[in-house]
């Protein structure tokens, strides 16, 4: 029997999910298949509505070797495992004459730990283990969550937190889960044979397609101990998020609370001298953290250096002492010991990393109103790490709706450790970029409006003219507005002001309800507006008339006092490059491209993206930023935009009225 062609396979898969085959999807599938066959690397920009998941799943399944698919969001992971993969596998089975297996794999802390559930969790103040089920009042939210977790443990097949509906609080989940450092290991654990995390790993070893997240991919690359099964192909979806997620995994943190917790956990497992040494070091560190001023530490202050040395040396002493002593009076000592070791080792490792003062690390102090003071250390760049760990010995495909910034892929490529497209070199992975476009007609469906007449925004200053403009735009649009703000403070001020100015249009504000509830309520009522910051720039998918105006209050450059971003910018400048364009403008372009992508989510969507920042029209870098956005019709004419919004609003209302009429007639009959 002849081998089925890629177009045949793609047609079968698209038909199975009830979709429509699109030229961009075909182009993408062909490019992915070529990269997999050649063992080469590919960056694919696939606009909203392309159907990019099938664009990479079909050639991956046809190839027949193990493929890792890494995504940034839970929503896409669930879509792949619960919808796209089952349907695609069923559709391709008659053509491939095999049924590829697929599995989901996450970090260990995402799975219920049976040891914790049945034996209790080590507690800082208690001898041995602590029965969290008895301690939590059954009428409290925590108690109810824990009882529900115990019932769920008897029926779940996966133990995956995300399969528990409705979910439980982070505090409750922490009682029944462990990190990889805290885990006893299957061979030492009484529940090893039933362990949900181990079963997930075993399923992944047998699967042809393993769906995971960017964080686990980063851990696999950074820590050297493989947590993902061997694979020949890596596909990174939502790839615009990868650098941020890898940076997060590679960032270390020390807080007084964290250090004190390590002291309490270790106290009963080591001799008094070692415990006192760690306690004294912790107290010295806490005193300094109360006095420190926020900001980057290009050199470690002498007193902080002494405090960190004391902390590191005391932690090392405790680690040795924990390994040298046994105390049979401690119930389930192995679990208690493992948790204490995990805490103390983290303190030791971060303190030592800060003291080492690598030129490739950025260290800073920050104070949070809710979480208190912390000392943080992050890599100046993860590009070298990604170049070395990500692109070696496998084909890598990276895809997103926003990879082409300023008209090419080189900016994103550089952040991933890649040289300019087409560049050759021993240490430069060869790659190519493909933009497969979008099925949407952006110039017909959307307008990019820049409020050129507004005053140039000042940092954190109140902008009365911007609020006037926003009010008029919302009135013209009849509500239907997603407000994307550069800071939470700006979103709060705008919500407070507009609630009093235009009470006929409800204003939802991020943080006042869960994100899911906010988006649900926003989508349900066309007159409603939703205001917020970072997660809304990337996390809202509301096709239809409820979102016909997307407003950006200003260009979302990183704050000048952001320690990591400013350090990265300075490093580029020191190397002779343009730090502003390489770091700040690239950051802003990516966010603006994501934000503008909230407007057109379906072929019938119409609307306006309004940027209330004159710099997009007047500054030299404005062209770069505009070239990163969808190809909307562009204008700075405020009167024309108001007329367009009013017309779009009128058309939407007419459609809504027509949709309601049959239902009303049915009620009368």
C-alpha cells in the first residue's frame, strides 16, 4: 500500500475536527514536515484562525518518531490532549494503519502525592508528620478542600490537579503534593507503585506524542537530569512565551520567610550547634532585608555579603548534619528529612549563586506589599542556554501568532540563541522563518487608530486627556471594550474614573473576580468593558460583538527601573548594539502584537485597536512597532474612528435584534 501524502492526512484531520482547510495551514504543515525530515529548525508565525495545532500535529504523527509538544498555557494543553489529538489520531488511523499513543506530562507538584495524602505532611512546629485533615476545621474552606481532595483521590485516574473540577486553593493543594526535591522516590516510598507522577512518566515513555509545558521543558534543559523522555522532534507552541518561562525557571529567590521555614524544618533533625548556626544566620539575613532598598545590586554590599556567607555556610553544615543523623522518634523520618533537605538546599544554592557574582547573572532586591522583601537572581540572558540545550540533536519547530517583530524573525531568533536567519557558523544552529499569514482580512476587518493629538504620556502621571479620549471611544463603540493598560495602577484609575463618567457601561476590573469569571461576564454582555494589565494582553479570546474595541493606554515598554530588563539593555549597549531596540522595543512589540490579536478572533469580527500614545505615530521606533502588528487599516483621524465605531456598534445591535426576534416569536406562540 502506498504511503498517504501529507495533503491527504491533513484533509482527514481537518474534516475530523469539523474545521476548514486553509492555505496557511497547508503551508505550515509542509514546512514542519520538511524540518522534521531534515532535522532542521523552523520558526513559524501562524496568525489566529490558521489552525496551527493541526499544522504541526499531522506531520508530527505522520513522521512516526517521538515528539514533544510544549505549550505555555493550560488551556492549549487541554485542547491538544482532550480534543485535537484524540480526533486527529482517530482520523489518521485508517491512513497510517497505526494508532499513535499520546500523553500529558507535567512537573511532579502538579500530581496528587499519595504519601502526603495518607501519611500527612511534615510540619515545621510538629514532631513527625501532621494530619492536615484533622487539623483543618471541616467547615473552613481549607477543610472542605482537603476533604474533597481525599474523596477525589479514590476516583481519579490521573491525580492531575487540573482534572479536579472545581479546583482547590494553592494552600490546600500544597498539603497533598510534593516538589521533585521533596519526593522520596518510587523505590523508597510505600506508595511508589501507585504514584500518579510515576504513572504519568511511564505513559510518556510509551507515547509517540508527549504534551508538556514550557516550565518542564526548561527544567529538562537546565538541570541536566532528564525529566522528558528521549525524543527526535520538539515542537514549541506559544513560543513567544518561551524566553520568559525559561527565565522564570532559572531565577532563584531568597526571602526571610523561606529561610525561617528551612530553619524550622531542619531544627529537629540536626544537632543543637548546627541548628543554632542556621538560626543565627537567618536572623542576620532577615535584619538586613528589612533595611535594604529596592533595586539592582551590581555589587553585593559588604554587610549583605557577610550575611549570605553565614547563611550559605550554616546551610552546608545543616545539610551534612541531616545526612549524618537518624532519629527514630520522628514519625516517617524519611519524608520529614526530605522536606527539610529540600528547603535548606534551596537556601544554600541561591546564597552561593548570589555570592559567586557571575557576570551572567543579575541580582536585585525587591519589596512587595503583600509578600514582603526578597532577594532575586536571574540570568542576564537565556539565549546561550537555549542555543546549547534546545537546538542540539533534534529538530525544533517554534510557532506562535507573534514571532515576526518589526517585519522579520531575527529579534525573536536572537532571544532564543539563534543568529540572523540564514547565517552559517559552527556554534549557530541553522534555521528558517516562515510566515503563513492569517485567514482573516485584517485591512477590511480592523482599524489601527493612534491618538496622535494626545500629550506624550509621562511615567505614572495622570492623563486627563487620555481618559477623555477613552470615554468618547467607549461611548462610540457602545461598550464592547477591552482596555489593556501598562500597569495595574493605570487600569484601576481608569476604571474608577469611567465608572462615574459612563455608568451605563459596566466596567469590569482585573483582580475583582477570577480571570475566567471576568472573561465570561465580558463576553456575555456587549455593553460591558473589561480593564486590566499583563494577563489580559495575552489571555482573552472573545470572538463576536462583545469585543469590538481594544484600547492600549500606552506603548508597554518595560519600566526603566526593572532590574532585569535594564541590565539586559545595558549589556547589549556595552557590546555595541542598540539596547533600547533589542530589549525595550522588542518587549513592547511582542506585547502589542499579542494585545492587538485580541480584536479579530473570527472571520466575522470587526473593530478598532486604539493606541492612546502619540509615540506610535511620531517616534522613530513607531514604524518598527507598527510593522509588528496585524495589517490593519491605519489612521490618526479621531472623527473617522468614532464614525466607524458607531457604525460597527449599530450593525452589531441590528444582528443581536435579529437573533432575538425568532426566540421572542417562539415565546408568544
